[in-house]
């Protein structure tokens, strides 16, 4: 969730980093103890001059918050995107991409979102990388762009017509220069039925905290391309929050139904007690839909209540130096391409009595009008779990990834052993097999401290890829301050489900417990 501490600035000159910006990693480079491979072996921005890019600590070669998409025409063609060189107080030096033509060997390149990239936009920082392949193999990307020393900020698009090797038609979809306006949490989704069409969505906050014009409002915004990313429509609001004072959306992501073309936009609705956005009074996940390619949209309908609690080291919950930053408050949604059944995964605390977050899942079989009650799906119920990602393949098999802390032992306040897991289960989510660990066991506290905690990302990526699913995730490296995190990916083919096992029922209703207001999600 996000409450406003503005983090912006201004672009400087390109450093001398462009000579060796292509970095190749082979699919045989697995680290011990994990089936995924390194896809971020270097730092395309290492030589960029960031002296004029604002204050804060920059973490070189820190790759965080990745997302991934696979080409439906060529499953071996994969693109992962992520923040490159994370700052402590918002954003990164730029966005990098790792693309593959065979699903195993990846090439790492800079993307044109900041002054650190060749031909990039004249911004100091970028964040919130996203990518989506269309049915014709066109890849659309999205990035949040902003300065740290001026109020300039916005959302930008760039398009690849060659599988991720080059990016063209980089376009600013919105450009705000007034400190009262802040853009955040963007995503892009290609239309699976209409080649050349893609949708960018984000939240745009207007906040004036005092005086006769005091206001806090945060509608969801939309921009559409219908010519393959060559041009984009004028950004416009499509989820109105003005009727509920001091409200905003966040985490907007469009999920299309490949059978009918219906678009579902999922987000969290946040309402605060006053214009300073200091105390949340209502947090819930919601959905709107469009049946005419984003021209008109329905009114919001509630999906589930957000009962997430502050993400902390359970052995040192009051130690702010060990606070965590993960995916609470952000829904992750997917659709069954055969039946249209909708799924939303999120962090929540119903199953722990409000003590810590688990991974919760709800689903809908009537187009998002009604939803099941939540089910806890993480398989170590005594351990906090974070940052779910979800995908459904062509057979209706649901796959879900997340991090948890099951390897943390009582009394350990020095490290925070963390691992990522992959869970698969059949359509409907009523039976659960054993999960699979897909990462090393790493120390989360080695990740950059960014915003309000040690940061792997507000989200990680997971996509259907041919007959399997492909995650992309961040892991922290031990004792490597010049390379604190890396991105990893791999292809997994779900096996037959294990014996049916019903998750525990909700022990009792809990009132949503929310921590103090948090700074921007950038």
C-alpha cells in the first residue's frame, strides 16, 4: 500500500556505459540448491554518472521486483524485466531486461527509461517494470519514470518487435510536473484476441494536505495502443474514486479472458481518514470489467478484504532495521483460459488471528460478481509467507509462487533464512499437492533497504509458458554489497497432483489490522 512521501528528481547525462551493455548468461548456470538459473549476471548501468540524481544510497547491481512474459507464438522467447541498481529512497538507476530465444540462455540489456540507458528518456530513476507479449509476438513494456530532485514523474511505454532484443517507440503516457500529482504502480497487458492492442493502467494520486484546496484522490488511469505500440491514447481515468473521500486505487492489473475478450482490472481500494493519508479506514481488493476493449468499464465490485499486517522479521518485530518490504496490499490475479474462472492471490492474516501474513486465495466462476471465501494455500502454516504470484495454464492447472520463512529458527536475530516455493493444483483450487522449493535458502536481510524495509520487490513474476509455467524471482546474495540481489528464472512443467488435502478452515473472524501509513510504493 502507499501513502505519499514524494520521491522524484531530474535526469542527468548518459554515462559511458553503452559499450558493453549486452550480457549473456547460459542456462547451465544454476546455483547450488535451486532449479532456476541466473538471468541478471551483470550491471548495464555500472558506468552511469548518477551524481546529479538525488540523495540516498544506490545499490549497484541490485536487481529487484522482476516480471516475466512468454511469447505465445514461440514459448522459447521469454522476456524478464526488473529494476536495476535500486536506490534506498525510491526507484532505480533504470530498468533492465533479460530476453531469451530458447528459454535457457538469456541476454541482459538496458531499457530506454532513464538517462542511464542509450537513447533513454531524460529521467533520473525508474521503477515498476512490467512486460506483456501480444498474440502476434509484439512485446509491450511499462515503466514508472521520475526524478528525485524535481516533481517530474509519469508512466512510459516501450515496444519490442524482435523478441526483446531492441525496444522502440518509447512514449511518455503521462507526464506530471506538479508536486500534487504522483503516478504509481503501473502495469501493461496485451490483448490476446486483438493483435496490436495493449492496455497500460496505474494509479494517479492528487494530494494537497492543507488550505482551501486540500484533497486526496487517487483514480486509476488508462492508456491504450491499437497500432502495436507505435502510438498510445491520451491517459484518462477509468476507475473513479472521488465519490469516497480520501480514496485511491493501487496495484491495477488487467487480466483478459482469451475466450470472450472481457477485460478484468484488479486493484486494491484504499480509503484514509483524512487528506494526509495517514490512517487507513478501509482496505479491500476490487475488480472492474470491460466488454468493449477498455472503452467503458463497470462499477467496482469487492473481491476480498485486505487483512494483511506489517511484514517483519518474526524474531525481531520491533526492529525497524530488519523490517521487510514485500507484496502486501497488492492483488495478483489470473484466469483459466478454458473456463474463465478467476483467481486472486494475496497476503492476509485471517488464518493466523492477525499475527502474520499467509498466502490466501479466492476464486470466482461468474465473472467476478461473487467470490469464494479465502483459502490458505501456503504449505507451512506456522511461517509467515509473502508476495504471491499466480498463473493458470491451458489445462486449467493453477500455479502459485511465494516466499516464506519456514527455515527461520527461534532466537535467530542475525539472519532471515528465506526461500521461494512453487505450488500447483487442479482447477478450482480444492486439492493441493506438495510444493516445490525453487530457490536457494538465502538471507533476506542482505537485500537493499528500500522504502520501509529490505526489498526483493512488491511483486514477482509468473507466467504460463507453453506446457509449463515460468517464474522470475529475486534472491539476495550473502555478503556482496556490490551485488546484493539477482534475478532468476526457470521453466516448470506441473506434474500430477498429490493426494487431495483440504486446507484448514478459518479459525475465527478477525478485524483487519493495519500498520502505520507507509511511503510510496516506488
